[in-house]
């Protein structure tokens, strides 16, 4: 019973430490599994700054940090890991601070020097995530019902999504342009909004504007010259194959028609279209029956062969006129292009 109580205490301690914001941690892949891990030196400094968390351990509150970590390892609440890539990559001075791929270390003992520790238990889901999970079906249903929204709601959603997409693409283009210009001119690697594409960054890190200091070696002038030539060639190629004003206008009209069809669609139009189609079928059936009865009773239709020949000749002449008009329209389009 005492061991079970201690296990519950250390489990509670591990959950509190994992949920604390001051413990710096990242996500990585450990044997095809995504895990959250931290560094040994960060764990030591964290407990020095927050000694009140040791009160959760009750009788074991006076244990040293190394002993607490060893107990967590023995209870399989932690597992010591090591980086998969242990050699410095070309162009860098040192190994990555937070490796993206880990492997299990043979000796499961605590250490501060270049040691990584991953949590092995599933973290409890916060209450807001539980509420959010119930909102996903509602959001999916709302997306499916977009065609039946009022026209103003459709415009609001369309322009909001288009504005957000334009903002994201503009931000990515601007930061890539600044990076390329500074790399070619000054030989420095500076990414503004450095964490904007990071998957595991917090909200504060995601919108951090100022980048970190460039710790890598300065690129050679030949490399910078090569990328400058490539950039100029790409710009010239894009400018040479850019569409003219007529092609742009046609494409814009086509896209506008597609968007207008989506925005202007409503169930009333669909029902009215179905009713008109059904009415046309009924009228065609009725006219067919009346014409057949007339053909049987009228003496004008006594010679069906002559009338069928005339009908075939008229249809052939009409098809010839249509084909000739289509060829003339195609030649005019080529001349405009």
C-alpha cells in the first residue's frame, strides 16, 4: 500500500511538472512515436526555481533532483533518450539543441550533460480541449451547409477566408524575400517570424518577430553569387511566361463566374429548376402524343417518306450552319490571342 501511495505521489508530481509552463520542452520522434521531451539541465534549473513542487512528494520532498529523476525513470514515468544524429552537419558549428529524432539510451540514469528525457505517460486532456472536440462535428456540419447560407453570410465568410489566406501568403513571401536579399547581399541568414511555420511552437513563440542570432558560418561568395544568378533567371523566366492582359481577363472572368455560381445558389433556384425541367418533359410528351394523333388523322402526313427526307435535309443544313459559325468564332479567338 505504501509503494502504491508513493507511485501515485510521483505520478502526480510528474503531471504537475509536465503541465508547468516554465519547464522548456519540445516534441520529437522516438521510434516512430511522437513524444514530449526535455533536457536534463533544464529539469535541474526548473526544480531550483520551483522548490514548492517537491511538497507534492510528501515524505520524499527532501530528495535531491537527481534522486527524484532516477525514481521517475525507475517507475517508467520518464525514459532517457539520445539524439539519433551524433555528428555535426556540414556548415554548422555544433549539434542541434533540440533534435527532431531520438532513440532510447542504454543506461537509464539521470544526467545533466547532453541528456534528454521523454515523458512516457499520456497527459491528461485539458477541459477546453474536451469542449473543442465537441465543436468539430458542429463546424463540419456548418461547412457542409455553406451553400444554403444567406448571401451576406456567404460574402462575409468568403472575404474573411480570402483575406486570411492573402495575409499568410504575403507574410511568407515577404520573409522569404528579406531572407534572400540579406543572404545574397550581406551573407547572413535572418528569418523574421522564425517560428511561423513551427509545428510545436507556443502561441507566444509563433508570433515572435525578432529572429535569433545567426550561429552558422558565413556562406562563401561563390555560393551567394550562384543563388543571385538563379534568382535573376527565375524572375526573368516568370516575367517571360507571364500571361497577357487578355488571358488574365479571361481567367478572372472564369473564376468570377465560378464564385458567382456558388454564392448565388439557393434551394429555391434548385427546386425551380427541377420544376421547369419536369414541366418541359410533360410538355414534350404531350406535344408528341398530339403530333402522333394529328399525323394519323391528317391527310397531309399520308406520305411519311417525303416528309422524313425533308426533315433530314433541313437538319443537315442546320448542322452545317452551326459548324461554320463555330469555325468562325474559333478563328476570331485566335486572332484576338
